[in-house]
């Protein structure tokens, strides 16, 4: 799919070793070819886009200077890892990225020896790199370790915890801060480039070492001179660079420098490679560099589907108009509620657009708090708001809320504070894969004392649940989780209260009861229609709540049915089905066979959501097959026997 005749160097680069065979004078053209190839491929297949375009020169320079994979590059998150994939033997596979059976959109240890540490959640690279460096020293090995972290990931507290420990341990480690904010003016670049090259040049380092050795032999006067020289050096850096914080944490700081000058980066990295102790290089890059639409719209072109290469606009999709996105329904509901109640505020962890809070932000900018990639802080911040009578709504992706589990328990639930958690991207989420699936929330939230946990079957029920979470269930924390993507297309009306812990019967039947929660509910309704064609009349219940369960309805079902199937788009172990089974198990007189159906004890690979649902048998056809097999396996069609000879308890 690529016309390699138009490329001079890239077709021959199958590994970083091939890159290092090239003369340094060729690197600028190599960067241009990597960027052009990235644009050609990702505009056609989709994927994370802007961050990769911004780190082309940095990636080329790192693999050119360091002896990878012996030297270890630890990339944060993976959004910026596409050029790294191109240079490390996965050039042709880039066409398969994020597709079923193709390469991951993030870095994965199982995919390549060059992927030293896998991550889809931000702020992990420095901690991992320090662990690798510590293992290196304890095992007596000799290689360099480099962590590459973005400025967005530096909003996460884990990064600073790691840096503090780096300063304490003082191991040989390089951290590269890839800063792609567009806020540093050219004159600052000029000054900082000059002084950085001065501080990092062999002459500068030699002069610094000589001054230290000279003053070391001068007793008390020498100590005073060394303190004075340190203050002068720190003062100069403090005036012209943002490096004092990093110096205080124990790093030798260099920067900021132009991250798109590959020859400058090569020279600096060669120097820093020989330095001892923790070093931080601050590079300024432009997100979306080299592709005009991405340079102008850095946020929306952070990740893309298939787009028009010339305009950067999404390709028009065919077919009928789709229902609104769940995140849009949530954002609009928040606006309606905030118009009536000044106590409501929205909190997000660097995802205002992804969660729909950008809609609220447009109407009430002072009532949306984006705390950065700091989920733990977001939750405790919400707890503080709740102590003063505010109504905080934490809108955080399910997979990211995992990072704040302790805060949910200790700071919110233990104090019975009324905080609402809106978990977007619940269940499987498609091409982002296992790091981003919201598979665990039902299991890890329902074990927390006092927590209400619910999931809507459609977009109107989401509105009702949000209203009820704010005004009906006020004795403690409340969580509602909903899927990524479009709703089912029901008409939207006023927000109505829902009775706490009450399910609803959507379809009556006599042979088997299907209890579903969240997105699979409507698939279960369709599955019942398919089962009806086989002569099985299934009752379908929209559970609505995982905690508290509708025990009254469960008692009735157990009296009427011998066979119960639970369906959820979450981890089966400890989830909704487990809650149902635990309750039934406490009633030893009941003779009920229960089949739990959901996501098995595994991490689900990346694919489209439709492919994932089909493979997990969570679509209508799959649920119908699970129910049919369950009834057949129990033997002698006992569901048929029960229909005509009911067991009375």
C-alpha cells in the first residue's frame, strides 16, 4: 500500500541498528520520511496521531544515539510511540494498528523487545525507568535508561513521586520531558538553547569539574566558593529556565531546547549519555508537527479515525443517522441540572471532551474543574467539596478511576460523603484495547460499603440515573457506569427519579430468566426473540442496579424459574452475576441453576467493539447461544418439564 520508490532511507530501516549505520547528515531526511509515512498510514487507518507527529525528531535521535534495545527507552502512555514502532521493525505492520490481530496502539512488551515497558495510563515511565536502573545496578549490568514523558503526564502525582525517589537514589537515569504546549516564545528558546548548550558542552562540564576540584582543596574558603558557584549556576537557570523544581528534586536540568532540531538533539544526547546521576532534558515540540490540520487542531486530531488527508476532516460515514453519544447525553443533562442547582459541579481528569463535560464547560466555565491526569486528587478534591454541601460529579473513564480506588474508599465512602461518579467507557471500548477497557468497575465498586452502583440500558435511563444519583440517593457515594459510543436511539424526556435498587421486567417468559445490566440489556431482549424461535420463552429483566440488588424481584424469580442467566459487559469474577449468585446462595432452600455470563478472566485484545462483543458472545446471537447451551447442558430439557410441572416452594 506504500510506494517505497518515493522514499530514500526508510525502506532500509528495519531496526535501530540500520538507522545507526546512516551518516548523521541523513537524519533530517529520515525524519521527514518517518513523518510522511505516519501521515499516509494513520489518515487511512486511524489511530493516535498528533503526539507521534510531534516526537519524530526526538525518536530518531534517541535510537541513533542509544544502543537500543540494550539501552532501554521507556515511553510514557504510548500515544507518542508510533514513530518508535516504525523504526523498530513494525513499519509494515503499522497498517494493522489497533485492528483485530494487528499491532497495539500502545507499547507492549509481548510485541517487541524494544517495548521495554507497556502502558496505556499516563505518568508511569519515570517509576518504571528507575526500577529498571535499580535492577541494572544490583545485577552489575551496564546500559543506559531513558524515560520519555509528556507534559500532560507530568500533571500526574506518580511522576513526582518517582522523581523524588530518583533524587534520593541518585542512579544514572535520563528523563526527557516532551513538552508540546505552544506557550514558550522564540526568544526564550534562543536564550535557553544558548545556556543549555553552554551547561552541557564538554567545555562547560570540564570547567565546572575543574572549579569543583580546585575549590575542594581550599578548605573552608573552598566550601564557600562552591556554595556561591552553585547559587550563581542555579540563579542563572532559575531566571531563564523552568528547571529549579527539577534541580530541587535532585536532577541536573537542561533545557528547554528545540525538539525538532534532530542534530541538536543528537549532540545533547551524546553528552548527557555520559553524565552520571539523574538528568532531565526538557524539549519543546509541536503536537501535530508537519501536518497542518493537526497543528491547527491539536485536541481533535490527538486521535483520529479515517480522515481526508488533505483537509484533516473525518470521512463521511454512510447509513442512517446515529443516536447521540452517551457522553453527549451526559454533558447535556449536566447543563440542565446546573441551570437549576448552583451546588452541582463537574470534575474531570484531563478528559473534558471525552466525558462530555466540555458541553458544561461552555455554559458554566466556572463549574468544571479539569485537574489534569490526577484521578486520585480528583476524587479527594470532590470529597472536600462534598463536605461543604456541594454536589460534585466526577466524570472519569472507568479504566482511569481504578487509579483512585483508595481515595474512593478512604476519602469518600468511609466518610459517607455524597459524591457522584460518572464512569464513561464502561465495558469493552474497542481499538484502544486492554489498557482502556472498563471491565473491572462493577467488581471493584460493589465491594465498597455504602456505595450505590448502577448502569443504564439506554440514554434516557442515564439521564434518570444522574438525576437520582444527585437527589435521591444522598447518604453516600453513587456510581453510574455507561458505555462508549452511541445510545440506542430512544426519545429523551424529563429526568425522573428511580426507586433505589429496583429493577424492571422488559419481557415476560416462563422457561428461563435473563437478568442483564447496562448495555447488554437490549441485546438480551433481542436474544429472547431469537430464543422464542426455538420454542424457549425467556423473561428479560433490566437489573439497573448492581448494588443494592432488587432482592424482592430475585425472590419472585427464584420461585418461578429453575434457570437464571446473568449478563454483564464486565468481569464475571466478582461482578453483577456474582452478586446475584451470592444472594441466591444464601437461600439454601432454593433449587435454582445460575449461569454467569460476561467477560471471562482475561484481558480483551483490541478490535472494533462489534468484534469484541461478538467474540465475547455479548451480542444478541451470542447471548441466545449461551442460554440455549445452558438449558441443554442441564439435561432432559428440565425447563420444559418445569413449564408443565412447576415446583412449589
